[in-house]
């Protein structure tokens, strides 16, 4: 709010005039009999006190007239929040923060997100003709709701169809980058990005204010809101002696109303509950449920029973579907009578030592001579450990099995002829390998060079202490294959690639300790688990749980005629079975996504390997607000708001006050005339 003529407020000094007149004014006293002089003096003094401020209502009315006149002459105005109502067209990208934190209340009836959408509509209404607008959703992962267009009605219609915020995190920086990309093709000279957000600390909105092309507006939520959220849920790997399975829950947040209920439900039926109270913002609880109840169940849900600022982070879901058993065929190219000298001794031991809670793979071992008679269809992963190049017929069988979705791991050794492998497998090989070469001095393992977390957990941490004396040299990595791990001299250690529906990995040194001591390092066990499961069709999705809004790439199983995922709120997401992979982007709703497929005209069945869990981004559960600098001027007209005069309303109130004062004066005069007539 501002004043066009501030000096006019000096007229408020005139308020002293009616105050002085009403204070010093005296009323003539009527003659009355004189009982005694003492009583007369007392009566006169009392009468003067009562008339000192007579007609107080009339005094207030006259003071209001003078005050409203002063304010009306001062030309008051209101400055609108935005400044886009000009005659110059502008290319404007509006970023709407649709993260989980914007679901909290801004008023009694509307959320922060509702206010953001309403604000975006008002801005679109203000834009000059020929302006262009784009609307970007700023939750993780940012999405284009409406592309850049000069048909502003299209943008308005997109706002009307916008969905309420889910459990996504905040990704304003990425959204601004996407917005600037949308505006890059415009021919208009004025360009700006308007960010509408709740300005939570987690949003990092303050960092955006340094960009001259970005204007951040904060839609403030209601104050004194508290929030409780589930930070993590862990399921014990096995039940205890009493057949009870323990579920460990960690709850965090701010809650001053005392203890609250923590409930556990299986397929919608409550199975256990306990009381929880936060201490210094944290609480740990353990719920137990009979293991027999989980036998045929699908979803386990943990929920806090509170009415707080955000609902989406009050529960977590865990899938109870059992993953299919992983079947691995180990082909030993250098068998030995003694297990200490066997090629597969370290690999077999690593597969037996599986992660808690994960099913142990079903491992079959054969010699290289038995590979030709093996039925490869029953195996998810095939390992050729220091094996002579198979015959042409066996090579074709292996390639066909990989093409249908199996994984193949080839490890080096004295029996591996690089050129024979290149000749037999051709396009299946992820790299052109050459003969083996010794390393002087020995080589260590560098960090992971490719983003393949499912195959190389934690980037290969724990392998750096190993030393390698010999490895296969690589002439070239065949695109799109990539080097997942490399030695300290830059030569590849692990190369991964795809062959139609399957995956293949090449380990350029031995899987035992003949050429290297990597099997003796702490990183070998997780590496083997990651590679074997990552090569299988069972690893159809990256390991979860996944933060809400994260796009996922799913590997489509061979022979699927139709495949779809069911979201936690019951919606159906169809996946493309014509490709080897499908991208799932609609992951904003927290909970378990169950995936079903139909094969060869038979009925639909669930695919546990393609079911996944989505959890809220707990950073958005923090309700702390950032303090941003004052909004910068807009590129549209160089001001922080278009003045909107309220002077006419002041003059209207002034007229009403004058009418009221006149009516009060008329009533007073009539009463005085009536009193005078009665006294005579």
C-alpha cells in the first residue's frame, strides 16, 4: 500500500478541532432553587464534569469525516503482487511448486497449492496481447504442464485440469532450468520466470533470487502448523522364536499434543498398534505381527494416527510379494579336484552368502564340457568362468537365450581366447578384447565410471584395496556398452552392455585369485550380488524404495502380450510391450505399485520383479520457512506492482460519514426542542 500525496496526511492535525470544541463547550445550567450555597456549589461541579465531553458519538463522527478527508486527499493505492499488466508482450514461464509441502493450509479453506494456482490464473489474466506463457510443475521430477504458447486460454485450461500435490519433493532449480529452455525459442525481448512456492527451507528458493530472469513469490502457509512423518520402516529378515515378525519404525517431526497411535495394517486390516511420543523430534518403535498373517498378504502399511499439516507422509507401505527365485548356471572352465584350486570357489561362496531378507539364488555348477547339453531356458544368469570359446552351436544357443532376457557374465582366465570369443559371439560382446597382459606394477581399482548402481553397489567401494597382476586388454568398448569399473591406469575391469532383451557383462580379470586378489577384498561380495542380480531379468527395476516422482525404467519380460502397473490409489498405468524397456513416470503417489502381465493369451498374473515401492520425500516434511529478500522488479514494467487506487472508496466512506453526522445532529436538535417544550 502507498500514498500518492503523503503531505495531505498533515490534515490529520485538524482532528484536534472537534476534540477542543467538544471539551471546552459548556451547557447552560437551568435555574433551580437554592437549598444551601454548599449544595449548589457541589451540584454545579458535578454538572460540569458530565458535560465536558457531551455528544461523544457526534464527536467520533466528526473526527472520522476529517480523517477520511485527509486520507482521500493523500491518494492511497494498493500495489498488486505481480507486475505483468502492461501493454508490452512478455514471454513468461510460471513455475508452480506442486511438492508435498504445498498441500498444507494457507487459509482455513484452501491450501498453499490452491493459492499458487489462483495466483497463476490472475497473472495470465494480466498479460498483454501477444504474450507467451508456459506452465512448469516444480515438484520432483519437473514437468511441462503447458508448453510455451501465445494462446493463453490453453494455459488457463491446463490450470483448471491440474491435479493436487502428491508426495513429490521440491525441485525448483531443475524446474527453472526447464522453464528457461521453454523460453529459449521465443522472439519476444521480455522474458521472465515466475516461481510460486511456499518458500520452505528445503526448496532452496533463496538461491534462485540471484538469477535476474527469475522472480520468486512466496505463498505463505498458516502459522503454528505441526507435522509428524514416518522416516523409515524396516522389516526383520526372519520371525523370532514365537513366530512374530518385527517391524521397526522411525517417526520424526514436531508434535506438542502428546502421544499418538502408530498402527500396522495388513491388506487394510489392523494387525498391531502402539503409542508413540516424540522426544526431541524423534521416536523409535517396534511393531510385531504373526508371521502366518503375511503368508498370502500383499501389502503391509504403517501409519501414524494424527491430524497434522501434511497427510501424505503419515504412512508407509511395504510389498509382501515374494521375489522369484534367481536361478544361476555356473560354467567352470578350470575345474580342480581341490576346492582351494577351483575356478568358482570364491564366486560360489559369494552367492551362498546372500543379503539378509533376500532369497538365496538357486545355483547349478557344470563343467565346460556339459554346456552343450544344458537346458539354458531354466536359468536367469549364465556365468562362463575362464571357459574356452564354445562351439558354434552352443554359442548360438547362448546368444538366443540372452536375446530372450537372460544375463551372461564372461570372466577372463588362461583358457579364454579373445579372438575366438569375438568370432563366436560377434554382436553379443560388449567390447573388442585382445590378449592378456601383465601389469607392472600391479593395478588397483578406480571408482565406478558409469551410473549402474544396480550392478556396482556404492560405486565399488571396498575393491580399492585389491591388486591385479594380469588382465585382458580391450581394443574398444562397443556402444552403447559402457565401462562400469576401471583399473587405476584407466583400462576397463567391468564392461556392461545389452543384447536385445538381455544383458551381458565382461570381467577382464579372473574371478578367482589367479590374476588378482579382488576376491579377498570386502567389496567383492556386494559386487558379485550386484552383477548377478543386475544381469537377471528379475532385476527389472532399480533397487527401491523410490522417492516419489522419480521416473523408473522397467525391463519388459519376454513374451508379455500386455503389462500394466496399478498405483496405490487404484489407477492403471499401461506399459509398452513392444519395446525391451518401458519408462514409468507417474510415480507421485506414495505406496506399493503392483505390476501384472498376460502371456500367450493366458490370464493376468502378478510380476513381483516389476512391483515397486514409492515413499514420500521426507525433506518436504520439514515445515521450516526460508527468509527471502524483497521481490525484485518485474521485467514487464520495472515495478513490483501495478498501483490500484482506493481513493474512490475513501470518498465514498467520507460521504457516508457526513450523512451519519448530519443525521445525528438532526436527532440531537429535535431532542433539544422537545426538552425545551416540556420545560415550558
